[in-house]
């Protein structure tokens, strides 16, 4: 057992049985180490056995002693080993976690379906009732605004913040990359949506940022941009201290949920504002007024209801403590980007 392969096997073993052995010999940890540490040996004989069981490892901070893989301790004979018991407990714990996480999987699939429904509704509304899409400063250019904002700040954003609730087999490393990637796509689309609205206002001499919808909308995009860049620097770059990440994480989570709620509020106010401005029955418009509840109004109101249901479902998944993935709770993982220094 003095060869290198035996050393590797010993190094990979846990020291969980050391306490049991020390208890049998009526020695405390320091006394046990003092008794044998003076011997410059790789293997140490058990006091009452010819079987070699222990190996000193000075780099192990707790006991500096690990159990070899040769044989059993005398009191372990005809009993299930502690390691096997721990493996069974771990398996049961994993099964219990999977059972608890089964419901959010169903809810998440439902939220994905509702998200697709939201995108489909807003595309049909802008493409059929509002005439289609263009990028020429006309009303057709403005039709990109609701499509891009709902797709980015509601659907993509909502699914991105739900990643940490799913019982995925991915590592935390991949979940972070996917989370950041989805949010980056959402950020780009939201900026394009804001540009579509501003270009339309400029081309038609309409004042910018005069309504409550525009105030909440530009605030949401600004906070989202700040949140993404702070998250990039804090959680993806290698030189950020883990202590700083741990302190920032609760604020990051709270801000993320707040931005999602702001996105829902802004989307609902935008739908209502768009209907009030277009379905007014004035200025020679051949459309029925909003108060008559024409088909377009029914469809747009239904879009708002679907957005509300989607938002409530996402918030439910985020707020439930029992559905948190325990593997992602501690911010102790490796940085995502390698340190080039």
C-alpha cells in the first residue's frame, strides 16, 4: 500500500470513520495525531490489528489521517458500512428533492406555453389589426415596439430568471451562462424596441417620454441594463471576491424580480394606451371606439390577461421556498471567465 496508486486511493477517501476509531481507542483527535504523527510512515498499523488502515496526509486540515481501502474496521463486520448508509441517505434526499421539484416542472412548461402565446398574440395584433411591420418611421415601424418589448422584457426575461428554479442536471456554471445569455438577448431586443418607438416619434414630430407608460418603460430598460452589467462584473468575472458576490446576491435577486414586475406593469399600460390612442372613433377613423369593445380591443385585452397569468405564474415559482434548487443557493462556484493574468 506504500505505492503511489494506493496513496491516490487514500487521498480520495473520506475521514468520516476516524471519529469512530478514535472513540473506540478513547483518544481525542490531537492525542491520536500526536501518538502517530512522529512516525515518518505512509501506513500506520492499528494498535490491536495487523491490518493497515490509516495513512497520514499533512495537507488534510481536519485530521491529517485518511482511511485506506483495505479491509473493514472490527466493529464494521456484518454491518452496513457508514459510507453505504450515507449513499442511501443521499439517494433518498435526491429523490425527495426531485419529488418536490416535480410541480415546478409542470408549472414551468405551462409558463413556457403562456410565453409563446403572449408572443403570438402581440405579433397577430401588430401584424393583422395594425397593418404589419416596417422600419421607415411610419406607424408600421411602431408596430415593432410592442412585439420586441413583450418578447424581451416579459417572455425571455421571465424564463431567464426561472432557470435557477428548475431541477436541471446542468452545473451551476452552465446555468449562469444560459441565464446571462438569455438576458443579453432580451436586453438587445428591448433596446431595439425603444429605438423603434423613438424613431417613430421623431419622424412624426411626437414628443418623447410624455406619458406614464414611457416613464416606466424607459426606467425599466435603464434598470435592466444596469442590472445586466453589474451581474456580469459581479458573477461572471474572475476577480470578483466571493464575499462580495454573496453580499450582492440578495440585492441582485430582488432587483431582478422588481424589473420583471415593472415590465409587466409597463406592458399592460402600453396595451391600454395603444388602444385608447387608436380606437378613438375620431379624426375620420373607421374603427369602432374602444368603449364599444370591438374585436381588436377584445384581442388586445386578452393579450393583457395572458401576460398577467404568465407573470403571476413566474412570480409563484420564484417565491416558493420549497422549489428552490439547493445546488444553486451558495455563491461559491468558480468564475465563468478564466483569469488571464
